[in-house]
C-alpha cells in the first residue's frame, strides 16, 4: 500500500532518529512512504493560539499537496498528526470554515476537499494495516527480557483515537509484545509530557516529566518508547535537568518505538539512529538482551 | 358494421415518430372496414386534406379524431385545439399523445440545449452550419413577416393541452386495441369519458414467468446478464417495468427475455407512473443501510429518469427537469 | 441553531461559542469539574476551566481574558475526551488565547511570545526553526538570557548529537505559502470587524 | 351528493388565539374553502358547549364533514369523533387539525401563524371531502394476561391481576423470579432488608392458583393483536423435571463442581453447576448449567442424578416451546448495570479494589460471599477509606445522557452501610445530589450528620500512580472540588462506582416482538409520558418498572399496579374497538407482481397462487400503509389514508401556492 | 429574495415525528412557520408521488420524517421509507431539484428539539436555494401566445386569397 508521508519539522533534525527508523522499518514491512513534496510546518499549537483560520490554512496546504491518487497521509509526530487530522475534521464538520480555508488555499492555487485524505499515525499503519502476522514474521531478534514502557502521550490518542482507547491505549503494547518485549503496564502511559511548557514554565513541565519517569521506573521499565518527537525531547533531552531540579537520578533511555522495531527486525542500530539519544540506550540493550545482542 | 351514414374521421400526427400511424394500418384488411364506415377528412400522413377545410367545418362535425404525438410547437398546439373543437370524440392515440413518450424526454433539456445539440453540436450539422443558423419563429422579408411555429421549452401531452375523451396507450398501441376502440366508437358502446381503452391490470398479469417474494440486492443492465427464462426478470435484478405498466400487449417484451420498458403507462388511478414504479422497486431493495442502498441504486440505475419516466416524463407531476435561470 | 441559543445575542458566552467550532456545546456545561480534575496543569491554574466556564456564562469577560488558565493548558485533551457533555474544552482554551492575544489581555505569561516567535519563523521559511526559536524567544522576546544559559549544556549536547541545525530550512514554494497565510490573515481580520 | 363541510376553529383560551387570528381563519375558511357551509370559532371547542354547537350544526345543516382546528389529534380526536357520532355523522368524517402544538405554540409571529392555520384548515377541509364512513372492528378480550419479567414490577402486576381473579402467565428469563431486588442488601431510605420484603411476594406468586410461572423461559414470538395475542415462550431446558423436584436441594449440596456466579453474585461469589440462584429462590427447582456441568462437558459424574430422591434429574431434557393465548401483555423486563469498564480512567477491571455498586451490594449482604463483611479483594482487609463515585455512565453524552435517578439514594445507602459496618472514612463524589422523593432528603441529612465527606465534582480519574509518599499503595481519586475550585487527590483503599442503570441489552429486540418501540436511550416508549405512562402505542401492551425508564422500587411497584389496573379495565370491559385503518387490495386490478409480499412485517399480506393475486388479512393489518405506497399498480388502498385523501390534503395545504392552471390561460387566448 | 418565505410540506409519521412536533409545541420550542404538516401513519406510507405532487403544486421543499431506523412503530417500515427516499433523491437530482429541498429526518416522539432543529435547517436550506416555483417551470414564455395568435391570423389571411 502506498502512503503519502509527512515528516514534520522535528524529524528533519532533532528527531532524525525517528525519521530514519520509520523509513527503515517501513521499507522492511513493505510500506511505501512517499514524502510529501515541499511540505510546510503544521504550526504545532502556536498558530491555533493566534488565528484559527491561518492555522487551518497552513495545515491544509499540506493536505492539498497530497497527490490525487493517494488518500492516506502518514504523520509520525503527534502534533502534526493531530493538526492534520483535526483540520480535515474541522473542514468537513464546519462547512463555512472549510470554505474559508479553501478560499485561502486558492490564493496559492490550491484546493482541498475535506475528507479526501485520511491522516494516519505510523503506529496505526503498522498495527492496523500490516498486522500481527506480518510483524511477527519479520522478527529475527526478539526483545526477550527487555522491559519496555510504551508511552503514547496525548495527541495521537486524544481527542481522536484511531481505534484505540483515549485513556488506556493498547496498540503499542500489542505491537511490542509481537516483537517479544516485556511490556510494562504502567498507569501514566497516556499522560502529558509537558509539551511546550518546557519553554514557558519549567517547574510545571519538569513535574509532568518527573511523573512519567517516576512511574516507568516504579514499574521497573528498562526504557520508555515514544511515538512523538516532542515527548522524546522532553523525556530525554530534559532528563538531566529534571534530575537536577528534583535531585533525582533517572537514567532511562527514551527511544522511538520504530527504533526498537528495527532492532527486533535485525537492523543495524546506527541505521536506526541509535546514539542520538542523550541517555544512551545501547548499554541497556546489551545488558538486557542476554548477549543475543551483538553490536554491529 | 352498421349501415349508419358515414362518419367523419380525422387522424393527426404531432410530436411523434409516426409509428402510431403505422399501427393504425396494422389492423390489416380491417382498414377497409374503417374506410367503409368513415370519410377520412384529415390524415396528413396518408391522404390529402387541408387544414383550412377543417377550419371551415362546423364545430363537432368530425365524429372521431385519432390524435397521436405530443405538443411541442405552437402549430401542434393550434391543431390540437382546432381538432378538439371540431371533433365529437378526441382520442389520444399512442404513448406520445398520452404521456409524452420519447419526445417528452426532451423535457430534460431546454429548447436552447435541444437546438444546440441539433444545430451546433450534432456531428452531421457542424460542418454544414458554420454560421450557427437557428430556426427563427419570425423572419422579416420584403413581403412581410414570415412565421414559423414556435418550438416550446416543454413538451406537453395532448390532455395537458386540450380535453381528451379517450386514451389509447402504447408505443405504439397494439393494432387489436385500436380496432377494439374503433369498433366501440362505431357501435356507440362508449366507455365513460376520460377512460383508457384497455385492460386495467399490469403486464405481470399477462407475463407467464414465475414470481416469488421480491428482494433485490443488485440491479443489472440488460447487457450484463442473460436472464433465466422462467423467473420474473425483476427478481433477477433487471429493471422490468411490467409491475407498474398497463397490460394489453401480452407481455411481449418479457416473452422474448427482455424487460418491459413501460410503454403503456400506468393503470387507472396511477397519478405518476414513474413514482409508482420507483416506489415499488425501491421498496424491495434488500438492504437497510443507507449507504448500501445508495450504492445499489447509483450502480444499478444510473439514469433514474430515463428508467422510470422513459415514456411518461411529460405527463408526470413534475413534467420536466428544472430550468436553470433564464436561457 | 435553535431559537434558545440565538437569544443570547451579544454576550461573551456567545462570542466564545461563535469563535469555537463545536462551541455551542458550552451551554451544556454541568459544572461537574471533570476538566479541572483531569488537567495536568490543574494545580497551577488560578481558575479551573470549569470555573472559567461559569465566568464566561456570567459575562465576566475581563477576568476570563486575564486568567492564566489557558496559558497553563498543554493541549493534552484529557478535559475534552473526558467531558461528559462533549464540550471542546481544549479548543475553547485556544479561543480564549486568541481573544486574549488579539486584545493583549494576557498577564505573566511568555506563551504568546513563544507562539509569535514560532509562527514568525514558519511565515518566513515554511518550517519551524528550533535553534532560532531558542535564541530568538529566550533572548529577544523574553529577555531571559539566564534561561538560555541554563539550557546551554543541553543545547550543546543536542548540537553535538546532531540534533540541532544551525540554519533553517526553507520550503521551495514559500511564496505560495505566504500568499495563503496573507489571505487567511486578511479574512480573519475582516471577520473581526 | 353535495358536500357540506363545517369548520370549527378553537381559541383554546389564548393558547391558539394568542398567536393565530382565529376569527380571521374561520371567516376566511367560510368564504374561500369550497363546499364549506358553516365556519365558526369558539373559545373552547372541547367544552361541552363547543361540542354541543358542532352536534347542533351537524343535525341542523346536515353536514357531511366536520373539520376541527384545535389541539393535537392525539389529545382530542376521540372527543370530536364522539361528538360527530352522537349527531349521527360517522366519526371518520371528522378531521382534526393541529393549530396549537403545530402552529400557535411554536411560533410567535401572528401573521405567519394565521397563514399557516389557514393552510392546515384548508388541507383538512379538502381531505374530509374525500373521507369515507368507516366502522371500527370489535374484538373480544381474552382475560388471561402475560407478564414478561419477574422483578418487583412484574411481581406486583402479577399479584394484582391474580388476586382480582384473572389468570397470569409470568415469564422470567432467570431460574428464579425476584429480579435485582433480590440481590440488594437494604432498601433506601428506610433501610429495611430487601429480601425480607421481597420474598413473601415471591412465594405468594409461586403458590398463587391464578399464576402460571414460566421461569428460565424467554419470549419467543408474539402475534395477533389486542384482546387476542398468541405468544410463544421458549422454556429452556433445566435438566430437572419440574414436577418431580421437591426442591430439597441435596443435588446442589452434593454437586462437586463449583463455579463463579456471574449473575446473582456478579462474580463475587460461587455457585454449583446445578443451582438455584439463591436460597429463597422461587421456584426452588434447580437448573443445570451445561457449560460447567462435568457430565455435560466430560460425560462423567452424574452425582445429582444418583443422589436425587425423586429421580427428577433429566439430562435428555430439551427446550420446549409453549404457546399461550392472552388478551394483554405487561412488559416488566427491567434493567442491567452499566459496564464500568467503559470508563477506563476509573480503573474498574484493572485496579482490584474498584467495585461496582452491585458488587458492593453483595459485599454488604449478609447472605453474600463475605457474609456481609466489607473487605478488600484480598478477602480480609477492612478498608480504612472508601470513595463512592456517583454518575458512572450516567449524565454523560458519551455513555448515557440521562440521570439514572436512583444512584444518589443508593449511594447514600451504601455510604451509610460502610459507616455502620466499618470505621472507614467515606468520601462521596457527586455532581448534583438528587433526593426528590418522600423521606429521601431527610436521609441525605442523616448522612451529613454521620460524617460522610461529600465532594462536589465528577471524578477525573482513579489511579494507583502515586506522586506523594502518602499515596503509595492506595487508590488515588483525582477530582476538582468544584465548590472550592481546587484539584484534589484523595488516597483511599476502596472505590465504589455507582454504575448507570441501562436498558436490557435485548430490550429493543424483545420490544419489537410485541410491537413497542424504545426511546433513544433504549427505554420502552409509553403512550404519553405524563398522562398515559404505562400504556404503549400498541394497544394491549403495557409497560411497568425500569424497562420504561430508571426508577426506584416504590415507583416500580406503583407502575406494576397501574399496568395491572389498566389490564383489568380491558378485561372487565370484555371487548375492544379496533380502528378500521387497514389496507385492502382490489383483487381485480392485482396482477400478482408480489412487490407487496415482503412489505408487511406482520405477515398480513398473503399470496394466492391459484388466483395469482395478493390479499390483505384484515385482522393482522396494523394500517401503516407501507404496502399502499409500494404497490406499483396502485391497487392497494389504505382506509382513511388513501391517495385521494392525501392528494386533496396536499392541494389544500398549498392553497396559497397554487399555480394558475394552463388550460385557463388557453381559453383566454382563444 | 430577502423576504422569501418558503412553503414546505412535511409528511410526519403518526407515532414518532408527529408526536415530536406535538412535543416541540408543548415545550414551546420556536421554529419557522414554513413547514405545514401532513400526518401519515408511517413514513413507510410516504409515496414518492406525494413529494412530486407537493413540489408540482408549489411547495419549495418537502420533509419526510419518521421514527429512527430500528425504532419504527411498525417494526421496520421506515427502512422502506429510507429505500424509497434514496431512489427519490436520485430521481430528483436528475430532475434538477436541489437535494437539500427534500429531506428525510428521523425524530422520535421524545425529540421535539431535534425536529425543531431539523425544520430550522430545512427552512434555512430552502431559503438559501430560493423559490422553486415549479408550476412556472413548464409554462412557456410570451412568444407562445403570440405565435398561436399569428397562426389564427395567418390562416385567416390565407383563407381570403381568392380561389
């Protein structure tokens, strides 16, 4: 199946590891991702805070760029995913707004018919479209013995959950069991990482990050797996500062679920962007995977 | 036939293909009996006769007028009014006069669209009409103004134009039915005014196929399947109009494995043939899911008006397609 | 909308409803507090969203627009997904942010500055620009060089890991995007009048 | 015969006259509507004086049709039909049109209202000219009654009728009658023991000479109509001979197979593979649960059969279909508890010490799995703090938008029981405290005195993710205390969810069997929510208890009795009149196309193969008219709703939109 | 067009939507007075002819309302209404009648508000579309009468020509 692919700004550099691993895993699973030509930033939450129509118009440009013969658009970043999906919904449910957005698009010679493109998250594509059998078939290095805490964050599962629970999502849990990992069922897997609060109010953001790290640690997770670059940045990038702030001693690698999928599929860690995380993951893998894991 | 003095008979042909005229002749040698019984005062298709002769006649001096064709032009309307006034009994002969028939499907377009097709877009006219010449109702000549009939936007049935005494449906009407009607009129055994001359059941009554409770999951076009010869065609998904169509033809089409297309129109008391037909057919679509229903219809009946109103559009409640703004 | 909602013409409640897709659900608020209870920032808010809704109904426009509630919102959508009345609470927070920014009613928050810095880069390049955001926002808009220094080591680490680009990426058809943005801003402005 | 129509426009005080110029409507109709010979307005047309006026006019003027423009025909159609009848005019020559609910009350523009009223009057007048006299059909009422559901509402209805001397068939799906009330510990607000007040009624029903109990049975099919229903009941195989069993219970005692009881004990306790749901069950005849019975699953054991002193065990027993004839049906099918797992943030099913209220009822019940001790799932620890959460699955558009109406009081009762039986601190989380009935508010006051911590706020989540040391090992209830406007986290040992009351999963399906429909929420629709709360749109079918909407025990009992009283009325009268609104087929015109054959859900259309025509069986026809609209040949007629009548109505209703006819134009052209 | 008040005929089933309209009245819910209600026993009674006739007789729009699918008083007859409505829509579409003019609405007896909102929507949709004026749709323009007169005149002239 062919999908249009919207990487989003973070995946260009900060979350290049995510981008690399998404492509590696997609290739292996036969998911054809075709990067949207000349896509633009989804505006995160920042346009919506200032002007709704501009926010929608900026986002809708990307929807309008999807080629007519493709009707699925994959976004790996939670914020991009929600913005794209939400804009499509707003345009369909509120015809007046939809018409205005199209008026704006027309200024750029574009048009988007609401409902034409289905926005998908990479996780949903792998779990729903590829499915258990195909994933299991590809596993050459099961993650037996590794305790992973799936972390869903907010915007992929709320307010629009694509076939999963908004409170207690399970899709990543399932996926991780298919690749042999031991999944930690901890209560905060869909709680907030603080989002852009790190930029605005550190105490508030750090407390939210601490709760997540604490709970994963309480449940003896070896690492946390994310599905959003912002979550990864907050939990990984700020882990040191959170430790400083609270006097704690968290040392949890924060990886993308696609990176671990790649490991299970036998791909080289380097290709999957290992090493870009601030809290190193490879030592944990080596320690936990009982020598099955040879660093290549 | 009686020895009464000869009656006067007029036959006229308005917007129609002419098939009804042939159907009159198809009564075979009985046509001689007609000639025995009637003086034919007007039959443009077969005999000489002048309109102004008719105009000169006293009102109600024609005993019987068989009028076929719908009313599309001012001339046809004029003739309908004239013949109405001059005739004691006016019979709408054939589907066109009764319900508009195929010419009535022109009501899906406006006059302009019809002319565009004929004079501008038609493959045979394009090279020959570079100046885009159109029929003009009025032409100024040195001798004065010349008038041609005005072509109407909407085709009307005879009954929408003038009072009609009897209706003889069919495209064309069966010769036997024409003869029955003539006999009835000659013998003075006239049914109540406004009657349709024919039976009041549907084609199913004359169709020998076996029928069951109906459930339709998919409609087929005639070229898509070869239907079973024993079973009701509609049950096989072919859009057979027999369920709503007045009998009298002996189920000719179903007999040759082809669905009834509805040329006889509806029974007595049916106000809108197409509505009756679509209501019946839609009722037995085998789905309760609005999307699926929609799909069954849009895939199987791509041209609902052409399907349900193939013959009766002009006589339907709505009569024509909505005209958009001014021409 | 049915007559009973139309009757509220000109109120702040109506203003908020009008500015929020799906906002008409707001009149159904039961004051149950599942939003305030669910909010990860709930403890940091002067007024919980629920309180704010009561204030909106009460026409307390000034106080609502000056509240820190919406600026504490992290867009986690817990309130929205748990609201028993299907009120698009997060979206209402966006609406309040928009009105507050448009009228410059906000107090003690750098969120508007962050938003502006962020979208300025997008307007210019078509992509966000993290390095620029960090410097531009903390130094220029916010004037908190200390903050930037605190972030320093992390920034360096990010940089050495190759996770921070020095230069922004610009999209090819930036003109097209800018035309779209221009049109959108025009339309929004004409609507506000 | 020339039509002479009388038009009567009601003011309804100012109800209609307020926004409709009724004098003008009456005047206008008298002048403009063809065949109208008399047109009047009157203050209250339904008053005896108003009716007298119509009667007098019918007699004096020889009216052939009467139009009354007043309120909804659902309120007064019968009244005015009777008026006409008294004056010798067939009641079906009276047409009512709704100028109040459909015009004056929904509109404030008098001018527009007046125009609309004229349209409706004109429509009714055109229609009435085409109406034909009809005679209602009379049928005898079978005095036997079917009651579906053996909960408290059904039991009450059964006893009322049986005591009055009429035979009742009581059908219950479970092996014993008693319903949910049998599971409760105490009843609010009096705190009397639920079983103590229920079981005497159960045994009375069990022994009543006028009651045939069909337990472990389900409604299979209903046909016929008011007065003469034919009902098929599936008696599920019990594998115990009902007549031979003495109810000694030794088979249950000796059965070696113990299973979790998901029904009566809601998973909290056990029963045997052969069992009666509870000790006071009526009847005391046990059933074998074949899914768990060792003999049925493995072919060995037969302990029960061997031990039974009366040889009542019959492994070969089959389901049996019983056919009954009854005149009326009372539906009292009750409710089910909301599945609390649908609100995952409350942790039910994931966090061990989160309970549903029904589980907690069993926990409190002295006959329950813990003998009435309130302990955690470990079976021994008494909780030091308990949180009770109201409105779980109620008042939430994502689950059930309605208020379940009894949970506040039920929660107060449970809170009281916790305080009575334990030393725990009790927290009650509510949105609004609803205590509207007799002595209920007083009970709330009592609980305030007893020291329950009431927190106004819908709980956001129940979690075991501790943030603070004092939260470790506890369930933390996170909530906004809305009276303060602060987020709170309250650590407790146990959480009780007051799950919503929901319609039975198959309520809709069962309802359709006897032709009654459900509201959006799934409750059976009563004929009128205020004035006819136990009758339904289907004559002869009544509803009682929670199946009609959430209600407490007193209200369920009252409804059971009310439904029984309505049935008694029908039986005493002996016969019912059935409206003659039925379809008929003109067989001469019918060509046997069989389009109509699948139209009728009541199988009222039969096909005569020999004559090749379809035919309506009048007794089965309910008069919906669907076949009329479907008949492609136009040979099916719907009495009182035939095409001519509706066409006339359409023409009349569009009196001000009528086109100039073409023919008229032509004549002027000539 | 500002003051265009459409005329709309509503065919409401006796059991659900007619009662919903009653309820809207009892609850004093205000909605535009443009919809004029005809009671039928069931939405299954609604024959496409009714709709065509109403439009042909000058209605600008039509509402068909019945019980919700699965909640029909007659068990399942509203499904037949649904099937016919779908067929009707296809036909109306081909006849150039805008699809918003004829709407199918489900409203239970408890949904006075819903029905009022549906009426409001229908009325505003039809207002947006403008008058239908169907009868004028098949009337010919002035040239027709003139042409007829011309024929009479010319024939008279022709008759005067000496033989």
